[in-house]
C-alpha cells in the first residue's frame, strides 16, 4: 500500500474528517487550494486502490477511509524498517535517537513511556 504525496495529503484530511464530500476535503487544504477535479481524481484513484469507499447521497458521493491512519502508519514504518534498517528495530531507533540528538535522560523517559504503554496494552 504505497501512496503518492498527493494521495497522502488527501488521506490525512480524510482521517481527520472521517467522511466527507469532495468539497469538504478540498476546503481543508491551505490556499491555494487544488482544483476540484484534481481532488476528485485523486479520490477516485484511492477508491480504486481500496483505500477509500463511498456512499451515495443524492447526486453526490460521501467518501470515507477504508484504511485507518494507524494501519497505514504501521505498514509504512515496518517498510521503512525493512528497507533501510535491515528489519532491525534497534537500528532504526538508534538512528532516530542520534538524528534527534536525544539525551540519556530523554532516552530513559522514552523507555519508561514505552514500558507504560506496553503495560496498558497488555491490560486491554
């Protein structure tokens, strides 16, 4: 599931809206807004990829995401890890820690937050 930059922009809006017509989606773009036909075409491409669905409402279509932001993000992160970090989470985490110049204190805080999150996930 690979999206172009334009498709990702529209999906970011759709995930926030949850559902909407072309005009609703277009309205959320900053100025200068893309042409209505451009937004409509990209949404149809997303529909053909199985990422967006729609319901008819009169003469219009109300579009909604079929793939959650969490599901898409997860796939992208795992692909990034596989393609750039030899499928190694520690390599990926180390890379980002170095790039963000995280201190030991920040790393320890991140580790504690991760532990807490995993504990909460186990309870569910």
